[in-house]
C-alpha cells in the first residue's frame, strides 16, 4: 500500500489469534509506521513482525512491568511519538493491562484509536451456537475450587451467554465447578481457534466433563462458552398468590398491572384472573 500519514498517538492493534493471515492490511501499515510497538512478549511479537517484514522497535508492556513501563510510554506519547500496542494474540485490552495506558492517554488528551481484528472471545461465541445478543466475558476464573465457585455464584443468574478463558490442565475441574454452580447447561469448548487443528465441542456440561475425563486434557488455548440461565417460569399457584396479595391493597386493575410488570405476563389475562379472584371472596 502507499505510504500514509498517521496521527501521532496510541494505536491499539489487534493481532492474529493463530492464523498469521488474519493481520489486516491497515494493521501492517500502522505497525510499520509506529515509532515503537508495546507488546506483552517481545519474542512472540517478533515472529509476527518478521513474517510481515516489519522492523519497528518493540518494548515489553505487560501486567508485571506496567507500573514502570507506563510512565515511559506516556512520556514518549506526550512528546509526539506514535506507539502501537499489541497483545500476544487477539485484541489488546482484553485480559491485559492495556486499559491503564488508555486511561492515562485520555487523561492527558493523547490521541487513541483502535485497529480492530481477531478476537478469541468473539470467534468462540460465533462457533458456540449459543445466544449472542447478550453475552458476558469473564476471562480466567480463579484456579482454586472454592474461589472459582464463589465467582460462578455471582454469575449464575445473569441472563447472558458466559465466556471464559481456561488452560487445558484445568479444563475438567472448571467444567465440574460450572456444573455444580450453574447446573447442566449447554456449553461449548473451543480450542486452537483459526489454527490447523481448530475444534469446537458442543454439548451439555455433563457430556463435556465425561469427554475430557475420558480423553484427558486437550492441547491449545481454551475458550469455554456457557448458555444463559433459563428464564424462571412462575407456577400458576404462585401467580394467583401474588395476585391475592396485591388485591389486598390495590384495585383489580392496579393489581393486574403490578403483577404484569413483575412477571412479564399479559395484563389483560391477569386482569381477568384478578377479577375472578375478587369475585370469589
């Protein structure tokens, strides 16, 4: 592509999650034009840069050195440098400390933009076959069972598809914790996304637990996708009890409207039921 002029500032550049061909043409241009590339692991990023013939200097920026590295990056940005930030794979800011650098840039009115691309979270969601209109990305759960199940308890009533990262050696135990806390929901285990041996296994949690207990831990990076909690269906007697309680302090019309708001049921049908209960007294 022809040489471009870029605004100086911070560029959040998504990199491939496996297939090197997924680096966009715009991302290549940005990485070549940058004065510096901040990356999680310079050795990992070096392989990508070598593949695309990019000679830009790199510097490490990760959760272990963020306190020291961030001020140095900000000094260069405020002095007019163009810095690209990348993660080892996928979209920056997701499960890495990049958001702190973004916050610092916004506080200092430094230009920030994103170069979108590959994302393991979205790829796994696409392949899971689970509802995608509402979802929550949790990242890695705590490694110890008690802490893991405590965290899952906070998530179990959320009406959204849940997405997690996990290491292969902890996969089975994590699936068991999910089964214990969330129930036997539908789920999917994706690994090696965009690579030669990409695989997504779908089924309920009981099926997945049995599979990986029998076959052993799979290879590659893992994304677990779990179906949302099922909507609770109120029993007829519970609805009638709610109407009776409401009728003690409300008119029939108001009681029907109140219960409709609480349950999502038809106000017209609830009005008829409330009227019948009122007349039975």
